[in-house]
């Protein structure tokens, strides 16, 4: 009876706190991500727009929020360094790791996809490869086999094309047949399911934040990293076809809008937390930079 009375007398602030606690747990309760993949997300979201370098202690703490142990973090960082993505530097008793130039270029390309307000492509590319990329690599890059050594992809700014005969084409008739054609050539069902899974995981958080629930800076950053990690995994695999080639209920549009809204909502507190707690060899990282502002502006 007393418990029921206390629940009935709970203040709006207590209700909001309980709501955000539940939303936080719901987003982060999934199994921890792979250490190397999550560190890539951390560097892409936090370090890349602020000079590309982080103190190892910050990396360990951020990964700990996702249940990744210090041992796994150190092993993953060593492997990323061996792979040419990170370079280590010791300053006193502290280790710092920064992105290599090649990794920075790769991260910039991924950021251009994540933080894009560009309209979907309208045209297509055909290629008959001469050498270089194998068929599996072409498929991962968004190309689909047509037979006779030809491959087709949407004309995206980021598309990787092999050397060989490359042609630009457009649909001029029977445009209603495009969705069936696309479904035959690309595993759109897999991408559809991935987008819907992303929406199911993060839509409740959007609702909670829309109701005015507050977040600490540390929680805001943890949630934003989870958001970026999951959306990155989905959108970078998407062939991003012209809208006319997709089903009317394609969830990619809703997922991108959800990502943009949540990223904007979380960024004020998350970026302030970064400015207070994250450091490089040169000192505290800035809360904001021209690049962080550009990313937010690109989301609309």
C-alpha cells in the first residue's frame, strides 16, 4: 500500500528520470559490440572532427560504458595500429593514439554518408571491369551483377568503381518495373530488416527525449555513440538506390530522419561532456569545432 502511494505521489521529475533510465538501458542492453568496430565508431564521432587523437584512458572509459573490457580495448587498439589505422604516441605516462592520414580519409568518406542531406541518386552506372576489384568486393561496394561481365550501381558520389568501361545511364521507360528489378539484383530484404531493427531500437528513445527527459553528458555521449555505431553499420551496407527503385514503404527514409533527430538532440550534452573530459596530447579537446557544426548543419 505504501509503495502504491509513493508511486502515485511520484513527481514529474522522478517520472522523467525513470523514463530516461529505462530508455538508456533499453538502448545499451544489447550484447557489447566488437571492440575494434566500436573504437572505429568512437574515433569517427569524437576524434576525427577534433584533430583525430585521443588519450587511451578516454578510449577505455568510453568502451567500458558498452561493456568492453580494458584488455579487449588494448588488444583492439594494437590491432588497429598494426593495420595502419592508428599511430601511438607516449607523453609522460600517458599513451595517445591518433588516426593515420589514410584512416582520416576513410573516416571522412564515411562521415559524408552519415551526415548527408543530399537527395537520393536518380541515375545509374554500368561498368565492365577490366581488373582490380573482384566480384565479391564489387557487391560489397554496392554493385550488382547483370551477366556478361557487366555490373550496375546507383550513381552515388561515394561509389567505388573498378578500372574498365564505365557508363552512365538513366531510366527512360517502364519505370514501374524498377522495384522488381532492384529486388532481383540486391538483397533489399536484408537492408529493409536492418533499417527496421534500427528504428525499433531507437524510436522509444526519441519519444522519451521529446517528452523533456534530461540526460547527463556521459549518458548523452554513450547513447550517441550507440546511435552512430548502429546507423553506420546499416547505412554503409545500403546500396542507396534511386527512390524509384525502392518499395513505397522503404524504411531507410524513416531511419535516416530518426538518426538525424536523435543525433541533434544528444549532441549538446554529448559535446559538452567531450569538452570537459576528453584530451589529446595537446590538451583538452574542444566541445565544438567547425567540423562538428558542419555535421549538425548537414543533418538539417
